[in-house]
C-alpha cells in the first residue's frame, strides 16, 4: 500500500472543481486527509465546498503530480486532475460539506478504515468542488490518499 | 477553543481562522453512503442509526434504507464496468 499527496490551487466559484482524484482501471484511492485554505489577500468570502464521487472523469484541466510520502515508493496509480477543467459528472449526494470563510484554513482527517474510497475504473473518483461562493476566492487544496 | 469530541469517531476536523478561536470537531461516517459529518448539537438535522449495519447514517433520503457502503460501491463499480463494456464511456 502506498501513501500519496497532491496539491492544487485554483479559483473557486459556482460548481468548479478544485481537485479530483481519479481511480485507475484496477486501483482505488482512499482519501484520508484534506486541507483547504487560501493564499490570497485575506478577505471575507464565504464558499461552500463539497467532496463528491464522480462517475465520469473531468477533461482538460491541470495534470497534478502526485508525491509519495515515501520517496522510495512507486508512482501512484490514481490520477489527479486540477481545475479549472471540463467538469466531471458528479453523483447527487456529497460525502463531505465544508462551508468556509476565505480567511480560514480547514483540515479534515479520517480515522483508519473510515476514508473516502473511490470505485475502480478511470471514470470514477472523488473531487472537491466549490458549489457556491460569494466571489472567486483562490483556493488551495492538499489531498492525501492511500492506494 | 471550541470542541465537540466523542468516542469512536470516524474522523476529525480543525478550522483555524483569525476571526475566532480554533474549532475542533469529531466526525461520524454514514454506514450507507460513506459521507462524513460533524455533530452539531441543536442543529435540528435528523440523522439515524442503522440496526443492521450497527452504525449511524447521515439521514439523507437515500440513506434511510439499508444499503451497506461496500454493496453500494460494488454496484457503482458494476455500473462502470457495464458502461465501459457497452461503449458508453
């Protein structure tokens, strides 16, 4: 089992994915940590984020390099895609909802065995998406997962 | 610091902001959809407990009937495999 990290920074807004973790054809990811913040000039902007499973992967966007927590470890099988992108097709229900002021930094950590698991298949994965926002705050996200 | 902590939590959140003291919350995980939420006493949100899975569920409409998380994930995977085999993806 490998443990990996990936980070991406982009503007939030209405239904915009910040970062999506896509399964491979045979390997799933288990997301166990999220850190959401902003490096922009401090301002009061409220944004609602949701972590949601997707059943069709996004397109274009930014290819984000995954980093193993152990440099000796093999490269990740799952794929990271950063926004702005052609949006994936998401499920209706979210897995985690975060409403956040741009000034705040939010950290979520799963206990072992309670991670968000993706399903196999390159079309499947999970993405953190800004659902609505009072502006277009730049958002930084770090995601950690095991596979 | 504002904190709601509990035993047998599924996760933990921390919010640090210059506007207020750090907030810490434990989270529970829905046994049906896998979603996490933090307890907010007095929020009025209706959650549930599945006697079959022996765990809490988030209370969303799709989670009141017992479909265990693993079964749900398997269904999603079968659906994706079928779509791929049928050339729909």
